[in-house]
C-alpha cells in the first residue's frame, strides 16, 4: 500500500504523479490508470488503442482528467480489493476516513461490447469528509473539441467521434467544458459516479447506489472466479496472482489479443526520447504471456490468443521483413503508422508523445521462436493444435530455415541498423527445434531432414561465432564483443546446459558488467549504439531472466535473494513498468506484460528449486 500525502487545496495543480503512483482497472477492452491522489489520468475509450479521453499523465494541462478527492489535506493509501482488479483509494483526514472504489464492470468475455462503463463509488467509513470531483475529458489526445450539457441530472460530453455520459447520485454542474460537484459525506454515507460511452443504440442510464453495489459485487465475483483457476500454490502467491490479474487486464476479450502495455510514451528516461506506443500485440510478448498463463493453468487465455494467431498472424503476408509482422493491432490490423503529437508536452516534459509504432516494419527474427514455442506448449499442456494450424507452423518453419541467416533489428528494436544478433539466431533455433518436437510427438508430416540440418547449422554458428574468446562469454552479435542480457535465454530455452562451462563463464561476465544490485541492464548503449539519444534504466524482464538463469545454474540462494530484491522495486500494488531508474523509480510504459510474465516464470522455477 502507498502512503502518499496530498494537498487537496489546489485541485488541478500541474504537477505529475510518478508513474509508479498508479493502479490499474479495466474491463478486458480498455483500462484506466488511477493515481494515488484519486485522479484518473489515463483512459482510452472504447479500446486500448483508441484515442485518449483522459491523458493528464502525458500533459497535465491539455490531457484531461477525472479528479475525485477529499477537499481537505489527506494522506492516501491504495490497495486492491483482495483477489480482484477492483481498486480502492483511501483518504485519511483529521475529521474522517473515506475511500473511492474504482472498477469497470466486466460483461463476460464476449458480452455487450457497446457498453463501456467506469464506476467510482465514494464511501465515508469514519467521521465526515468533504469531497470534490471534476470530470474534464479531452477527446482524441486533447485535439478534438467537445460540448457539455445537462440532460436532466446527467452531464453529457459530446465530440464528433465519441460521447460520454456522467451520472451521479449528487447534483452535477457544468463548468466550462467540464462537470463538477462538491459534496460532504458522513459515516456510512456513499455516492456514486458512473461514466458511460453513449451514442447510437446506447443511451445514458442511471447508476443508483443499489445498481452500483450490484455491479461491484458482480465484478468482484468475476475476478475471484477467474483467479480461482490458478494452480500456483508457491511461496509468492500474492505477487504471482497480482501479475496474473494484471496480464488478464491486458487481454482484449473480443479477439484474444494481449497488449504489451496499456499506455503510450511513458518515458524510459525522464527528458529522453525513448517514448513508444505499447498498446499493440507484439508476437513475442504475447507468446511469452501464453507460456506464463499456461504455467498457472489458464488455458482459456492461451486458446484465445491461438485463435488470434490463426485469424490474423498469417504466414501469407509476404512482406520484405518476413511472413509475419512483429506486432499487430488488437483487431489484427497491420497498419500501425507512427506519428508524434507535438501539442502534448509528455510525462514530466518528456517529449515526444508518439502514437502508432514504426517498429512494426522491422525484421525481428526472434519472434518465430517465441511464437512456435508457445504453440508447442499449448499443444502439450492445453489441447492439440489443428491440421490447419500445423500447416501454418510448417510454413513458418520453412521460412525460418530459409531466412535465419540474415541481419535483423533484434529483440530490443534498435534503430541503429541491422546486425547478426545472437538472440535472433537462438530463437530461430527454438522455432525449428520445437516444431521438430511437435512433429515427432504427434507423428505429423514435416520435412524433418531439412529442419534438422538447419537447426544443427544454427547451433554450430552460435557456438562458433556467438562466442568471444576475449570476453569468455556469448555476446550480443557476431563480429563484436558487447554483452547483452538477452543471452540469459540460452539455458532457459534449453539451447545450452545451464552448467556448461561456457555458459557459467557468460553468466559471470554478465553479472560483472550488466548487473547492479540484482537489477540487469539490457546492454550498454555506449558500447553498442542503438540509434537513440540518452541512456535508460535496468530492464525488469532481464532481472527476472537473471533469477531464472541462476536457478538453473544451481545458484539458488543468490537467485532467491535477487528475486526478493526485485520484489521491493514493485510499486505499492505489486505492479511494474518496463524499467527501473538509477534511483529505483519505475520508468517506461506501465504496467508491462513482459515483466509480469517473467516474474511468474521466475517464481515458478525458484519454487521448484527450493522444493
């Protein structure tokens, strides 16, 4: 839980809450970030990648926000209603204690997708507290004008593309382009605010206290029922289950897509230019998510993603960068044109703010290994893949056999030119090796002699050209001696024995050069220029890979200490952004699926080693 002092006498002050001072709610179509001060400062409607309605996390003046807080000085604490994605922000004042319960009702996996509702219940649990709310939407990243009017006691915000209706159990008044209310609650009293997408067939509806209570109970029951399928019974249940609940929030129920993160342009370095839009389906990230969810017993999500792959990630694309794009829209679209939004100043002044992602056109050969490994695990742990799916796998493997030996942009999406990255070669080996396993186990038709020859050639190439005699380590790319944390995947993918002398020597080199108090840097951008200015923090997924690599190497005590240290870098709710700064602050898009799935995998393997 977070204990944040906030001065409520100055609503709308232009300061930024740190990235980590947020919780996440969602309805499997979109999410909202709720600050520890009670402000919703990120919300896209009706889907993850729709233009924002509230984006004050990217610009406090122009972004739009939904403020809801005590109007007297207060300490705040934030936590999740146990085993759910219902978020509670508590306000402790001299005269009383109040709380805001934030949630988005989940209308089932494939329910009424036209209904998008955000509910905020305010309760006074002790004494009495004055509250104030201001709802200030700024449509389309703050570029599209809107009007606001009262329709009876409902405030209706209308823009060209989207309209929202705010209902409340206290009187609302229009204030310029916003709606506001001041109210005081005494012990036992509550009030409710509900923000609905309206238009077309969807009309504003009341949100009386009883309806809000029913939707609260239904939402709690949904999340608890979902989590009850988890098979994890290890030492870190709370963190693992929070990670699972977070991964579930990042799934787009209509298609089975899993986004890399629900935000755009949260900076990897304050004031730097490493700001990217992560609201898309990276084949790599989503495939690794499938592994983590299957590990815990969530086969439904794995099946939904496999269906997304079958429908949208077709080997027939035939683009110069490969038969597959590295990422897709949540609806399967392939056009993710990147553009900048110069009118937004960026989080704490970190411009540019970008939407879309130009990396969609890159060649990243490692995605084939991630994808086919997830198909292999799904076939083994969930249900056998179909004959059509096997035909797609064969087409992909044939392409990999033909194309593995070319430079690419690599897992870290560098913009400094293509190289012969070891990790890309490694995952091409995984792609072929896992397909061979499926064929052998299921007796499926395959060009095994060709596949085995390609697999063995890649293996020998990595062992000869990926090894640096001078560094006594496996390195980032051929013809270089730069270290890269991505090689931590070598033993995790079973490419090399975790106690092989060459691997242990590599692990020692990585520990010496890229590890800082259990935190792991991806690589040194000064030693390996990536085409971007500025530096970055440690990469949280690499820190969890490091834990796993040490477990497999038999260094279990060191691994456990590193894991426990990593847990201290989570925010007050157990959530992680992409990176951790030199001072321990969360950096980058938040929360990041990659980090949470790596936490699950590390916990699972560490538990097994500890017995």
